[in-house]
């Protein structure tokens, strides 16, 4: 036994066990996120719960069975729930998503199994995904076209035919409002700033005034034309409506412009459910969030996360590599250099919120405010760069991850044999040529390691981003077809902040919980994808220069 301990085998087995436990924990987390998140998109059956006879007559509740719990009698009594007499010490409680928020006032309702006399799954129960007020459950009672009932035997087929038409009209209206009208508003702003600049320089003569007036009138004419077209599209969108009978027997008129999708989950085959699941996942990846981020998609957050990580990588890699090269190749081993190295290592342990405060004070208020006074004086007091935006968020996270890149790059430089440098210098190469052609290519895998660590940390940060540019919702993306196309001064959305907002700031936490898991799983996939790309580049560079180090 003693010889076995001295041989070092126990440490090998402990290391292997630690790695195995870590891998199992990682796989368990991924499976939990994937399982809890993807079930949100599956069309769950909708039940009609017939309750026991009451004085007011028969009562029914319609909704999805969200959760089933076993609750003790004491817990229910402490909560003030009236219980039937008996000796039962535990009860089954159902958590039901009833939807119809405008009439029910809440998304969920609890029922005791003892209060339910019958559970059925009617095949004609309709589920509506809406732009506002959440999901609606009920029975299709009719369709209206210009206020008149639509005749026909198959109303469900007519509904499925009209929804894509309404969606096309909605896309056209959105393009006009957020693309064409936004471009005209941008031209109005440029014209106003140009006029203000001419006034400041005392160049606004009669000729300029006439030119600006004519251009403004032309823009107003184009805007009125687009407004008229938008009004016509809105009138066509509001023309049709459906009649939905809820669980209380009341009939509600819902405009089809508010309906994004409709399906009968109790009448769907397995193939239809799989197709519906695929469609919902696609919408989750391509749509914008709705209802305070508790519904809809996460495309703006995906775009903002990837854009910010790319900008951060473009900034942090050159500065980190240059700093590491100076410290290792040029700076002497003196007191100042040792203090700089200690400072770099200590900066890696500074809380991220401190970087956010620094970025807000230095980048936003000082640098951004100076840029506004120098180049955008005509726009003041409305700030252009003197407000949080995607540029300042990328610079703040570049500063946050800079120590990681410096340390990783310097470690790679220290592993390069001194004989290679001496051989290059002996053959007549200068020190700069040796650094550029020999040292840096061989240290490239270490640089990519630093980038991998930087991306992994930056993509999951939340606290500093809340101060320097990330917001709950944005009307437009930082990239569009309006010059200069990439608008670094705009605010953006981020997946990690959206997870925080849905989990802690949502008005309906239970309704948003599946989206929290789905968004977290998506963030993990994006980080893994970015890291795999960097690891592939690192492996290619390592194989290319392997022979040099041997």
C-alpha cells in the first residue's frame, strides 16, 4: 500500500475522478438547460378541467397542466385554502396555465385534484399565440371580415390561410416604419444639423435657405406618402378578426393582427408536433422579444452578444499581444517591470462591476463627451457618443479581459526556445524581424488561448454591461442599411442581461422560466461555438509550427 502511494498512482486516479466529475456536471447542466428550455416550444396538451358542482353551477377551467405537486394538509391550511373534511394528510395540486390574461388577470391558476371531477382534452381546443396579453385558450366561434361573419364550413382552414397574409402585411408595415421612415428621419436630422452649422458659420444666405427649404419639403412629401401607405396597410391588418369562446362561455373578439400563430394541440400528430416545435425554435432564434421579454425571440440579443464579442476581440488582441511582447522581449527584469506584472495579475481579480463603473466614467462621460464636443457640437445637448453604447461596452470588456490575454501570451513567449532567437540573429536577421517571423508565429497558439479565455468571460458578463450600453429592449439593431451602416453609438441587447431580466424582473416568473433555460442554453452554445472556432485556429497554428520547436 505504501509503495502504491509513493508511486503516485492515487493522484492519477484522483485527477481522473475530478475530471470525470467535472464532465458529468457539465453534461448534466447542459441536459438540464436543454430539457427545461426546449419543452417550452413543444405543443403541450390543453385540458378542460370540470370542477365539482358549486352553488353557482358547473365550473370549468381550460389550460395547460404546467406542474403537478404533492402538498401537505398543513401547508395548505397555513395558506388559507379550504380543504374537504377527511384524514388525508397530503393533496395533489395542479398548476395550470390558463392564459387569457385580459380576462383572467393572471397567467396561472392552482387547483386541487380533489376539486376536479373530470379532465378532458377536447380536440377543438384552440391555442392562440398573440402579440400582447400572452396566450389565449378557447374554442373558435367564428371569423369576421370587415365586421361581417365569414361563412363557410371549415373556419379553422380559413384561419390558417389568413394568418400568413396578416404576417406579410405586418412585415411590410414594419419595413416602412423602421426602415423607410427611419431613413427619412435620419435625413431630416442631417438637414437640421447642416442648417445649424451654416447658421453658426454665418453662411446661411437666401440661396442656402431656399435649397434647404426645398429639400425639407421633398422629404415631407415622401414621409406623407409613406404614412399614407402605412395607414392603408394598418387598415388591411385590422380588417379581420376571430371570435374566441373562453372557459366561461364568453365570446371575445380578437383582431387577427394580434395573432401570431394558432394551433390545435390535442388534434396534432407526432409529426405535426415536431414540425410545430421546429417552427417555434426558428421563431425563437429570429424574432424580437415581447411582453417584457417573457415571450418572443432573442435575435437582437444574439446579434448584440456576437457583435460585442467580435469588437472586444478586435480591440483586446492587439493591445494584449503588444503589452506581452514588450514585457517579455524588451522590458528589463527590474522593479518597475515586476510591479507591472503584479498589477496585471491583480487586475484579473478585480470585480467586473468596477470595470463597468470605470467604463461609464472614462469611456462614456469623458471620451464620449469629448467626441461630442469636438465632432457633434451641433447635436448637443443630445449626446451621440456621450451615452452608453456598443462601442463603450466592447472597450470596457476589452479592458476587463486584457490581463488574461497578456498573461497567456507571455506564457507562450516564455516557452519558445532561446536557441531559435539566437539562430535567427546569427543568420543576420534583426531583432524586429526575429520577433515578427519567428517568435510571434510560434506564440500564436498561446495568443488564441488567451482569446478563448477572454471570449468565455466576456460573453457571460452582465454587471458591467448594465452601465455601459446594454438595455432591456431596442427598436433597431446597431447594424442597418443607413450610413455608416455600423452604428457604434447605439445601445444593444445581450443574452446574459436578458437571462437576468427574465429571471428576476419579469412580471410573470413562472411563464418566463422556460425561456430562461432556453436562453441560457443558447448562450452556452454561442460561447462554445466561438471557443471551438478559436480552438480550431489554435490547433492549425500549433500543427504548422510544431516542427520549429522540436
